[in-house]
C-alpha cells in the first residue's frame, strides 16, 4: 500500500504542474474521441440533468413549496424531453456499436468502460447503472 501511495504522490507531483492555476476546467477534463462520442456524452449529461431536475421537483412538491398542478406540468414537459434525449442516445449507441473497431484480443475481461486504444472512452446510454450489469438480477436468468 505504501508503494502505491508513493507512486500516486509522484504522479501528482509530476502532473499538477501541467495544470494552469492548479484548477481543472470540468468542461475540458473529458475530451470525446470523435463527434459520435461527443454526442453520446451530451445525451448522457442531458439525461442525468433531467433526472436531477425531476428529483428536485419531487422534493419541492413533497415539502409543499410547489403546487401539484405546476409539478405535473413540469414533470410532463421534462419527461417528454427526456424521452427524446434517451431515444437519440439509443440511436447514437447503435451507430457506435455498428462502427466500432474490433477490439484486440487480450486475457483481461472487457467491460463497458474499458478504454479502447483509438476511440476514447465508451459511454453507454440510458441508465448507466443498468447497462453495466450491476443492477441485473442473476436469479432472473435462472428462472427462464
């Protein structure tokens, strides 16, 4: 553990000088490998932002800060927008899958978040936890 800590400290010391003013700009921290990846990132960000907004609206309704009719109008509007964002995300993911370069064979098990050497980071669409298999029910496969 001490070796890993020292390695991390050395890496930080080497790379912190590369950041101007010591702060990372979150808008430039992740750079998409191609326009399709950028579109996938944008869809994922918009989907998550809508989810956060829906949660905030629900809290406002529950706390009595928002009338029910206003809540329903806003939720309907946001859910409609989210539907189209997710549909676009699914189209982008399908196109990425069609145009994906064959992965090199290796002994390591590939995951949806395994980096591809020439394509950047693969972003799944929709509910990112469900697409990773984390929320899948292993007992459901046994029943069928």
